[in-house]
C-alpha cells in the first residue's frame, strides 16, 4: 500500500511540473538581452515595451530579472541624447526597474563612425554606457547564458 501511495505522489508531482506557469525554481535569476539595430521609433518602442512586459511578468512572480538593451548600427539613435525619440521612456525605465536591473548599452564602433561622418561629438543618454562593440556584446551575453530578443 505504501508503494502505491509513493507512486501516486510521484505521478502527482510530475503532473504538477507539466502545468503551464510552473516554475521548478522560483529563485532562478533571469537574464535577457534585447537587440536594437534599426533607426525606427516603432522598433525602439517595441523593444521598450518588451522591457516593461518582462519586468512586469517577473515582478508579479516576486522574481528579479536583468535586462540589457544593446543598440548599434542605425539603432544607436535610440541612445543618442540629441536624436532619441524614446529618451524619456529610457529615463523612466532605468529609474523604475528596481529590484530588477535594466541596462542600456551603446556601441562605441557605431558612435565613432557617426562622429566621423557628422563631424562632431555624439552624446549618449546618461542612462546608457558604451561597449566596444554592440554586436560582440550580444554575443558575449548569449555565451554567458542570457536569453536573446530582437523586436
């Protein structure tokens, strides 16, 4: 009889693990890299909507998440202080993400190229930091086990 009870308990445990929304480890740390490589306000806003949705989902579960938005190529406009159509949203997200973390990374290769082409320094929004290469930053994050999103 005890063997049957044990088998039923194991089956019940396995069935609960198959339920949608089941998390085997609610303390798991989540890491998501989001790529922005287009000079399109709709894409930039979609990326920021992804950030908000991911934050909301994990915070509703009492979990934290680290998100890094990496902008390069034409997408660097998102993080330029003089041209960003979404800099107010970036400021809000950076301030409201605690206890999770939202980081914005700007490609220095792209920034240098823009400065050379335009003939003047390009300033990045204060919420962003420079990385040597945006594309390589995404590769590094994925090699470190981060999930990848491209809006």
